């Protein structure tokens, strides 16, 4: 494993830049992999992402205005389309070649806006994760975004090693059995897979609320991580010994971790369920509970970041429960090395 | 031109330190060219400026008290006159030579307090700009001070290239015609002169309010810049084709840009008019509108500074409308080189 | 003397970490000599101090929970006793040697919690100052803690040279005579002693309130400093010429200065008195007045720190009243050199 807590970024990847509804005709300024980006939605519905810096005098394009499918700088009025091509310089007929804004490929899918931070020529939409649960008649979901003041790798660790839920999330998803149940960890090609099966176990407070369980349950957590920031957790429970999905709950906690800067990360999350699909109260309950849960993590992760930053040469200690974390960091290192080698 | 966004400071110059009314017997702490200064007004009305650091234990003299025309340190009571000479060390008869505070020459003129940041021997009050409009029976003015979090050169650029008013100041002084009207730019010895004549043009919202125009106007903007921070804008309008000053308005937007630090600047501004001289509502209206206008700039300039700081080696792009800006930066570079050569 | 304003820290010393009542079963995060420490009180009443960084994933132990006399990490549940020994790693039977948290020796005495920042083997409780007034039937005290944003040496200076009270503390303990009365300064082995006797002097506002003096008094200040941060001030007054303790007041201002970081310091203070022992209003009055007094200092010291930080090579000027300050800095330098030599 590597203890390197500040990996270089993988650039040839689709990162989530925003939820679809965040992009409107008022531009949104968002830093991604440390780069300031101006995101907007044009009149036709198309989404655009330009470097948040006008090539003219370096004003922030996010302070500009959307005109048609273009973004006009709010300072001296240069206008760019969503490929960064300058369409107009007020008061002058010619447009010099340097009057070009850097653009980032965007794809809107699964109600999310995906941004490609590497070579635009390699931006293949087929590489976007297949998050079918976000657009499927048998699933409903709650969703949100939360920012942590830590390097994204700490959030990767957090979501892969759920033993922490026993200590951090007693109010929602944690129970005693999570930390004491060993996991099975496997590398499946480009995916790290971590599985925890808890049979005949007490349901967590959130499971009792969502699933209406009265007695013990058989519960599972199956975590799939793909570098750099895609983590899907398959989690659910059925009444103990029944093996009957119709009496249990099946959920997906779908996460994309997009580094904002070296010291901060956006966590785009959705909590998809196969029950109570039309129940808006359930949607809201789950949104509240998951927001509460991730805010409990935030306190710890932000503090962890401060400790790590102050101890650049100190190694972390890996316990048994860290098998998935160790494997994930190795996978990430491989991807980084592969990209550096290209 | 130079793209150097952080020029050394010209020191042999009168900078505005404060509006006259800002200086009282409660000392004012203000950083000028990155140097902390304690400004105060003595009992006799004289103004003083000392380095904001007592030579004894380095307490801030701005935390002290004015006694007569002297400033007494608020920590151990050393007392200095406005030339920095120590007049008293409590509890000890002798005053060693090192007990001297650095002072800065000050002159109060045009209701402004001017500070000389260079060699005191060269502090010639004749070099203070002739801002007659601030003390003239045919003129009245509104005034204020605003701080921007950017290097002062960005504010120089802003005030010299008024094409931005079309996009930034639609509510007050901007109209479509400003950005599309070409300027004439001239170097007149130590002055950069930029002229924009807009005949048969729609008056801006502020011009309609202030001048009561109902139809089209002939409008002019004449900008005079002298390094390092003196910018006077002669601006006005008359009803189209009349050429009749008595039916129009004549104004001067008088600006001094005093660097606070490398990343911030004080903008002392006055808006002088030749009409409604005794109308206090007009004074207040114009103060409000100009404050609103400059705050619109502040958002852009502060963002521009962030972009520039993150891209130290990236060149700006100069468009046609930047002719005055380019000339101003060249003038400034000459002045800096001349001062360095002395 | 040395003008070095950022001395290395003396490590082999007992610093005050907290007032006794600050430590409960909710851990307290506090930086001491720049090191983050998690302080807590166990069920049995024992106090513990661990590095605020779990050896596992570097979470802050101060986010954890107290269980018995142990502190359990709030992230993955590793549990440590107050010597830093790991007692449990959830989900795994073996505890590797690296699963050890750094601990700091603590002693609770005089209602204060003392921490040893050096080699634990050298942590001899006999070295804790004899602050009998904090546990004595003939004395009562008010107490508090205040943080300053300055290096602790500036606070040492402040408490040794009380001439500043004339200028800073006019509302409470300052009078004209303090600054103009010369001091006697002596080195008594490891102690710097500064004495100021003011006979036939006007009592300060606080002395009038506390001692009920109506006319002049004979007043004294005797300051004892021991490196690194122990300052006891014996201060009192009797009606002029009476030499009668029963008609006067005797007080001890007891101070421990614990560096938080290079730029900040905790000031633990107690104000002990030999009068009105059971008068809670007097306790509160004195707490309020001393808090007010030290907050007046804070403004100056924080500003002084900014000036010092900006002028690393500029020497301070030593006046007559600085004799104690100069001697204290020399003492501190000796202690530092001695510790470095060991």
C-alpha cells in the first residue's frame, strides 16, 4: 500500500461536476481538481464548462451572463460558446486566436453532469458509470452534495471501510455488529470489492425506520470501488432467516467523490431504494438521515486532514478492517502510474 | 506593454492617505504601500503620520492616545510628535537616539490628506494634483472610499478602459454605445489621455436621473491618468445637437488609487458636478449610485486578482479598447524605472 | 539580552494544560507548544492527555468518547488508556506495537492540570510550583483563562514590566505613579525578582473598590518569574503610613503562560486575596475586573505580535523599566541552552 495521502489526480476520467438541477442560466463557479470552472446551462438546455478565467483580462467567467448557448464575460463582454470559441469581442471586428477559453467536455447523464478533466480527445461517454438506479422504474432515490475539507482519498477510505459506522453513525446506520464482522475483500479487475454479511443481527435505527423491521435481520453491505471516485454500496436486509426480498429492503448508496482542491472534496451522493417508490416523505426522511450521517463523517475527516497535513512523513497503521482501503489505494496508484506512463 | 501585474511601488509620490474627516483625535490604522501607518489629528488641527510601530516594544501607535499635537503609545507611554521625535519616556529622563518613530510627510489639501511615501526631503507639496473641483464655488461633490482586494493596477485598468461600463454598470452609467464606440488614446507628457465621444446616444440611467434628459444626448468621456494613482474623468452630456452646456451636465469623477498591500487598494473617489450645487438629495443620490457602481466593479476585480495570482506567468490579451491601459502600464513602468535609476 | 522573539520551547517543564473543571468525560482538544493534545477525565477522576491523533488513521482522539478511564477513538473505535496503551482494536484480536498513542504525563494540583511536555522519565511532580494560595484557608481566589494571539514571551514581558498599567489599565489597576516609580530588579538563582514600592500614592480604581481605601496608600508590587511561564505577583496596599496589614489588602496575581502555538498563548490566571474570603460578589467583581484588564492587554499584545512578525530583524529598544524583562529573557535563554546541552 501507499501512505501517500495526496496522490496526483487521475485526469482521464469522468468526474461528477454537479447535479443536473444545479446548472441554470446563472453560471456556477466550482473548483474541480483544483481548477476553477464556470459551469452553465444554455437556453437550449446544453451544459457548458469553461475555465473560470477570461483569456482577455482574467475576469471570472462565472460572473458573466448566459446568452443563448453562449457565456458572455461580465467584465468587457467577450462571448464564448461552450467549446470556448470566442464569438464576439465588443468594439472590434477581428478575433485573435488567443481569445479562446479553455473548455471541458461535459455529459449530462443520470441527472448528473459529468466533466472530463483530461485530454478532450479521450473523453468517451461510454466510460461514465452505469448508474441505472438513478433512472429506473423500480428505484427511487434521495440525493445531495456535501463538501469535506479533506483530500478525497480520506473519503474513499471512509466509504470502503464501513466498520466506522459502529462508532460514528449510531443514530442512523451503525450497529455493534458492523465493526466486529470481518469483511471479504477482492480485486475484480478494475474494481475493489468489499463484502460484509451480518446474519441474525440487530437492524440499525435507520433500517428500522425505513424497513419497518421489528426483530433481527440478515443484513449485507457490498461495496464496489472504481478509481478515481466511484463507489456504489449495495446494502439491504431481510427478516432473519427469511431470505425473502419482498419483506426486506434493498438500497444502493451511490457516491461520486470529486476533488475540489488538494484539501477538499465534493461528495455527490444518492440513496436509491426499491421500496416506497412514490413516498415523498420517505425520500425526505432518507435525505435527512443521510445528510446527518455524512455530516458526522465530515467532522472526523476534516480533523483527520489536519493531522495528516501536520505529519507528512508519518505512516498510517493498517488494521484488518483496512484490507479494502489498502487495496483501493493500490488500485489508485496503478491507475496513476498507468496514466503517467501514457 | 508589460503584463507585470505587481509592479514595485513608486515611492516618490503623494498618495491619498485619508479623507480629511477621517482623521480625528482617535488614531486611524491604515496600511499604505504595505506599510502600517498610524494617522491622527492633533489638537491644533495638524495631521500626523507615524509608522504604526513604537520603537520601544513595537506596540501599534494607532492604539495610543493623542495629547496636544503628539501621539502617546498606549502600551508604555512613549510620546512622539508628528515628526517622530520622542518627547517623553515615562520614568526615565534621557531619551536615546533610537527612541525615534519613523514619520511620513503629510499635507491636507482638497479635503484629502496626502502622504509622501518616499524620501521626505523630496516631499514637494507642489506635486499634489490640482483638484480644484473639490474646493470651487461652481462645483459640488459627493465622495467616498472603497477598498478592493486586488492590486491597484487592476483598478487603474478599470478606470481607464470604460468599455466595461456597458457590461458591469447597466444600472447606472453603462449603455450599449460605450463598448462599441472606439476611443482616441494619446500620451501627453506624463499623462495618458483617453477620449470617447458618443453623439446621438441614449443617456444612461444615472444620466437620466441626474440630468433630466428625455431624448438622445451627445455624451463624452475624457480620462486623464497620471502615475501612480491619479485618474480624473471628465464626463458629461448635452441634449443631442444642442451643444448647450446650460441644458446639459458636466461632471468630474476624481479618483486616487492608493495601494494598501500588494493585493488590495483604497479607492478614494469624488463625483463633482456643475449642477444642483446646493441640492443635498442630489449629493446623496450620486453618492449612492457611485458606491453601487464601484461595488459592481469590486466583485469582478477581486475575482480577477485571484485568477492573476494563480497564473503568474500567463499573459493578458490586449484588445483594441485596451490602448489606454497598455499606455498607462508603460507610463508606470517608465516612472518606476526612473525612480530606480535615481 | 536577546531580542529573539520566538525562542525554542523549554520542554522539561510542567505547563498548565487546563483548569481542573475544564476536564470532563467530554474530551478537550488543546494545542500546547504547538502540539495537539486530547485531554479528558476518566470515570475514576483520573486525567489523561494523549496526542490528539489516533495512530491508526490519524483521526482526532478528542472526537472520541471516554469509557471508564480510557479514551476510545470516535472513528474506528481503537481504545487507549491514559498512558497511550491500546486496549482494543474492534474486529481484531491482536494489537500491534505501533497501535500506541503518545501520552503526556499529567498531574492535577491546585485545581490545575499540569502537563509535562518533555521526556516523561523526567516528569517529577516536585517541580510543580508551590501555589499554596490556591488551596489555603486564609486565601480565596477568582480565576480564568484567556488566549492571546502572540508569542508567550510578549506576555512574560507584559507581566514583568507593570509600568504599562499606567497607560493600559486606567480603569482598574493603573495609576500615574506606577510608570514613574523606578523598580529594583534582582536575579535570585532561577527567579527574576522585580520590586516596586509606591508610598503615599493614590490607590487605583480597583484598589478603592476592593480595599475600600479613601485616602492615600502605601502600595507594593513584587513580581517573581520562573522560566518558562510561572509568574506570581505579590501586590497590596495599606493606608498611608499605617503599615497595618489588617487595614489593607494583600493579593497574589498568579499566572501561568502556556504557549499554544508560536503565535498564541494561554494565560491561566488566578487572583487570590486575603480579605472578604466568603464574599462571592467580591470573587465575581475581581474576576470581571481582571478579565477586563487582561483583555486590554490582549489588543496591544496581538498588535505587537503582528509588528514583530513583520520585522524579524529589528531590535527592540530597552528602557530603564525593562530591566526585569531583559533579565527574564536572559534567564529563559540560559534554561533553553541548558536543556539543549543535555
